[in-house]
C-alpha cells in the first residue's frame, strides 16, 4: 500500500510505495542522472566509475529481487520521481530525487516512509547513511548526526551519519 504525498505533509499528489521489479531500471537511471548532475563533479574518475558499477551490478539487482535490498519509490502518476534503498537492514544505500522535483518534500517523504517501515517492519531504532557531499545538509535538516568526519574510499566521498528513529 502506498502513501500519498499529502499524507506525508506534502501538497503534491504522488504515491510512495515499494518498488516493482519492472521499475528497477528506471530507478537506477534516475540515480545515475541525478548523481551526474549533483555529485560527479566532486568525485574522482575512480569514484564516478565505482558509483556507476554499484548501480549497474547484477548482484544488487538479484538482491532486490530476493527481497534483501529494499527499494521504495515516489511516483508522480506513473513516473518515478524519487527513490530510496535500504540494506543491512537499516542502512540507506541510495536516495535520489529527480532534479525537477527537488525542494518539494519528496526526499523528506521518502525518509518518513522509510522510518515508518523500519520501525514497524524491521524493528529498527536507528538508521545510518553514508551521506554524499551534496546530501549532508539534507540529512542534517532531517535530524541526522555525523558519526565521523567526511571520508573517502575507492573514490567515493561520504560522511557517515545516523538518525535515531
């Protein structure tokens, strides 16, 4: 069952729900396009390559199909305008919102949906994320706190963060 945008405190009319298998590719295209627009310029070529390898890895897709890598999507009618993924079982792996939908509360609504899922379905009391440089301010506004200073591994730049649900 999905959650309408208005139910998340957002005036737009969109739905948030678990992603279907058929939506995987569109969600990864959204992640890639958004990464290139807002992140790639601060990453080394190695980091850009490693991010692309991560989102195109067939093992990741198989984990999604088996239910061990959760993905939730925000839809405007039938178009995916945002996505969030979860691993291990309470670590945000990817969170992207289509550039045309930024600053409309979709990222916050995805986080609210994910928080509710973690509390009710997983029994988690905290969620972690390795926030990209572009995402750090967003996560801080949601109440995440830094666990350590910014790090760099395999060309990927991130700040380890957590949020107590």
